[in-house]
C-alpha cells in the first residue's frame, strides 16, 4: 500500500515538474532562473577551467534526486548541489557549522569560499558551486578525469552514468532550456489511448502494467517526446523491438512493441522532441521477431531513478498534457 501511495504521489509531483509554465510571468521567471544558473556555471567553470556543462549536469542530477528523495534535504537557492556537513567541514571537525576557510582546510573539508567574503558557507550558492568545481578540477579537465571525479564522489556507477548523460545533452544543445515535449505519435494519425497504469498482465508471470498503451495502425511513426540520449535499442521478450531514452530529469522514456526502428537512430544518439525513432507495431511476448500476439500499439512507459532504486510512474497525465500543448501550438500556427 505504501508503495502505491509513493508511486501516485511521485506521478503527481513529476507531472507538475514537467508541465510547461502557463503564465507569461511564470515563464519569464523560469527563463531568469535558468539564466542565473548559466551565469554561475560559466563563471566558476571559467575560474577552474571546466566546461560549464560539467557543473550544470552535477547540479541537475542533485536537483532530480532532491525532487524524489525524502532523505535528502531540498536545498534552497538557485542551485541544488548539496554537501553533507561532515564533507563540507571535515569528518573529524568538532564544529559541524564551521564556515572558517582556514579551519575547514585544516580539518580536510571540501568547503571553499567562492564569493570571496572570507567565509565558506554551505548555504551560499557561489561557495557551493566553487567547492564542487574545485573538487572536480583537482582530478583534471578531460571527460575521463570528470568521470573519475564523479566515481570517487558518488561511489555509484549508475549515478555517474546519469550525470554523463545529462552532460552530453547540455553539451549538444548548448542550453539549459530543454523543457519542451511532444506527443509520441503525429497528431494527424488516428489513435486512441486511456489510462492503463496498474492493469494486470499475465504473459511472463503475474505483473502490473507499467505504462500507457496508445493504439494506432501498424507503421505509424513514433516520435521522441523529449530531449535525451538513446540509452537502449533492440529486442526485449516482453516489449519486442524497443527504444529507451533518458532525459536531463533522469526520466527513462520507454517505447515498446515497435515494428522497427527509424534507419538513422542508433544507441548513443542525442534526440529532441519530434525526432522520428521508430514505427508502431505488435512485437514482443516471445523470442526475437515474435509479432502479432496483440493489436498494434505503442507501449509508452516512464521510469525514475532516485540514486538508490528505479521505479515506474504513470505516464498518462504527461501524455495528455503534451497532446493538448501540441494541439494548442498547431492551432496558433
């Protein structure tokens, strides 16, 4: 029961998180916030000879985790990078609130003074970002050095992988404003769908349905809904021909039962909303190449990794939102 409550609450939180801001004032607020972050990334990246997108990726990873983790405090401020007290001031430092740079260095803490006010303040955005930039730069400035620093700091392979994914997306598009989404099927085609989250599934053992089925004709193009990296492409005995795309919010978008892939798509590609990735089919529920055991449709799933565990959440609210937003955009053209 507690798991179902958590999944429902997470779906609600993520729905609002991915929603486009409605009013012009709110939209301007987001733009201002992203511009402020970018100024910080460029400033402290330049000071430490690091690309801005290294710092941006670490900050976004921390922001993602704070959204869905209850054991990590939600950091107030423009940035989300969080240091534990003992890491900031030094493990053996008796003063866990220490903000003296000399004392923190003496006790082996990471905390540094970014804004040059004479204090190493764990609650100050500039001090926190400079501290992270300083830590990363100690390992070097190449992508391999960056990966080594992340591995030492987070001590979890999946966390490092996620940060490198976010890094690649920011580097490719050269912007932080990657919040647009689109519906996974072209609106001019005939399709239907409803909320099928939690329905029972029998093939392969008793399990619940972790997604939304969008029924359409065989061969209808399937589109990327988000900016992201193609993380998986190939056959799965349940999902048939399937593609998995991970975005900057660390959401894994799962497209299953495809009849085939678009010829230009390969694992590791960086895509944007509307990129053609495959075609609606009815593959799966058997050995490689099995097809026709159910009507053609796209199974669309969304998964989140919070730094400890992975779970699915209901994509139906997001699909409805993206569909409506796309119709509004087309009506305005």
